[in-house]
């Protein structure tokens, strides 16, 4: 099992499906094919403790355009700390960072039993 599940340090945008699978594995995620919705072009991964689900969405050319994680609240403090250390905070639940010449935004949406992080080009 990979100990470092730091999603704040990686970046999927621009990767193809094979590269996305490889990067997800490097961060301790395993592909989950239990639920597949044919209407969307995505790959779904889960971590070993089953506290994070990673979903990477792709264009029609199979290039990653954005991703989100669905996390158990047991991960909340760790995720916030990582985002604060790695990215520039732009609000209570929003961070911005630059990769090459592109700006990206991370947001957190809190639900009753879990929270969702979304990372997309700004």
C-alpha cells in the first residue's frame, strides 16, 4: 500500500487515460469498475481504506479535463492542510494554483456524510 495519498500534489489535466491510471496508482488508488455510467467519459478509483474516491473526467479525445474526490470526513483536516500548504487560498473553501501557463481552481463542497473536492481549469 502506498502511504502518501496526497492528492494536492498531483495534477491530472492533460493526461490520457493510461497516464491517469498510472498517477492514481502512484497515490495509492485502485481502479473501481463497480459502477460505470456510459453517458460520461471517466475513470473511477478508490483508496485502500475506502475513505476517498477519485473520479477523473475526460474529453471525447480521452484527455483529462477535470477531477474530483469524494472523501470521508476522516480525511477533512488532512485535505485542508495539504491544500493550504500547496496552493493559494482564495476563500473559505477555494484554492487557486498555476500549472505551466494555466490557472486551476480547487473547491470543496461539504455534504452530510462526505465532502467533495473539485479541481478544474479556471
